[in-house]
C-alpha cells in the first residue's frame, strides 16, 4: 500500500493541477460568451433567440467531430493532439472579437458571423474533454477515478468563480484602443490557450510507460495495476470501437449526461443576464454569478470522493440530478434576488456534483480504443444539450419575456437524466481490480451494488 499511495500521489501532483489549468482555460473560452452578451447583444442587435442559438451551435459542431478527434488522440497521443486543440481554439476564441470587422468586409450579417465562429470553435475544441478523461483512465486505477475526475472537473465552476469577476472587469475596458469591452474580453481570455498549447507539448506524458519522472518501481506498479484492471474488464467482455459506440449502456450514459449538461449550459450562458436584471453593475454581476459555482467546486470534490469511498455511482448521480432539478425549479418561482440565488446555489451543488461521478460509469466496462470512442460518443451526444439548453432558454425568453419557464424546462431535463441513471445497469465489481487491495474497500467498507 505504501508504494501505491506514493505512486498515486506523485501522478496526481504531476498531472491533475496542470490538466485543471488547461480545462479552466477551455471552459472559460467556451462560456465567456455569456458575459460578452451583456454588451455584445445590444451592440450587434442580437435577440435572445439568436444569442441562444449562437451560444449553443458550438455543440452541434462538437457533436460531429468529437468521436473522430478522440480516436485520433488515441492514435497519435494525448500530448500532441491536446496541444493542437488548444492552439486552434485559442485562435478562434480570439477571432470572436472581430465579428464587426469580419461582417463589414464580407457583407455577412454579424449574427451569421457569430454563428460561424462558434461552429468553428466547436470543431477546434472537439475531443479535448473526452481526451482528458481517456488520458486519466490510463493513469489512475478505477478506485481513484471519482475523486480525480472531480478534481479535474472542478475547473468548470472555478472558471466562473474566478473568470466571472475577471470577465465583468474586462467589460470595463470599453472604448480602449477603439475596442468594446466585450471585444477585449474575447482577446485577453484567448491568449492563455495559445500559450498553454506549447506547455502541453513540453510537460504532458502520454502513458505510464513513458513516465521517466516516476521511479522504476512506481512505474512498474502502475503499469501492472492498469493492465490487470483492463484484463479484468475484458474478461467480462472486450468491446470493439463499433460496439462501444452503439452499446445501449453507452447511449444511456449519454442521455444521463445530456440531462446534466442541459442544466449546466442552459444556466451558464444566461445566468449573467439573469443576475444583471437584479440591477447590478457588470463587475457586481461577475461576483454574484460566481456563487452557485463556488458551491459547485465544493460539491465536485466532496461528492466525487464520497462516491469513491462507497464505490457507488448510480445513486450519487441520481441524487445530485434531483438536487439540480429541484433547485432550478425553485429559482423559477422566486422573484427575490437573494432567494433566487440561494436556490440556484443549491442547484449548483447538484449540477456539478453529478458530473465527475458520471464519468466513472463508462470506464468501468470500456478500455483501450473502445474507451476512447465510447467516452467521446457519450460526450458528443451529451453535449448536444449544450445546444438545447441555451436555445430553449433564449427562445422561451423571447416568447414569454422572462426566464422562469426556461428554468423549468432545464429542471425537466435534469429529471430525465435522473430517470435514465436509475434505469441503468451498472456493475461496480468491474471497477475493482482482481486480486489487488482496493483503497475504497480496504478499510472494511462493503462494495455497494447498484
């Protein structure tokens, strides 16, 4: 156990903070459009429906290119492919600042330029998140994945906790050097992705066999543990890539992820506008918007660790989705700003608490190229909610004049995800290694059966 503890600690210290930083930047570039909208929508005459469509169309492109991108990552290695993804999305994220210029020189309307750049951004970023998830399955045994994915995905709420006030402050640069505040926001927040792409090439390691920063005994232990777990899974059934893509369990997990993402993205893209309607400044909006995400950071870490300790996944996902749906539904019926933010903060616990646990589900029965393809399929299908949530919110806002009905729609999507996970067959025994002590159960805790 001492060797295991030392090895996992070294791997975690080496990889997780750096990958969190990369995903922090990725997510910030993906959702900063919500803060840009505080100025951009008026400047470019976007309706709520047009903004919602443009924010969400990113995920349509993401859907079509996700699986091919992740299979290429498995073929060429995470280091080179993730660096390529970060460089190209950084360029395109910065190009969002020049929507008026592109429109003026091409004669294309600003709305269609906005749609086009969001589509290209989706193509560029496709494969990043599932690629990281796949990479983590290569480095961490099953009993550690709930907490590790939780640490990594904590970058999602952190991107708003930290990025929200920064984005609000950047809007105050309005008029500097002839650029609007929303243009400065896009330009400045795109730069870290480009710079980090070079850091990925220099720092990241594709697989444990290449980890010269581990001691020989640590590297040998990790390789043996991962090989044994893979053999254990494949002794039950070894999935091909094609089987993984069309496996009913993969599709069920995609539906679960769809419900979770609908609550996440539908709220993320419109929360700054909801908070702004309280009569706050842009900077105040940035700070208040961060409150549900502060709760989300805590939830991701604690809920993921609790799921690992119990080695139970289904109820951890289901309970979190119920809390998300309930909090959003409560917020829809509240007009008082303080009460509304309390309800949305409760929802934040569920929205973000379920995400890392969801990603332990496919890794329990898929491995190798099948895992790369299956994880990408789940992510691409589930991320279609990134189109559904914002577009539904925008369309309902234009139709009703308020956000309440849209929030109820998002709550319903969370309940659909909860129902899907309760119907899912999941065997936690496939997560445990065969013949090796499991830290989640070594202390005498029983393996919970789903």
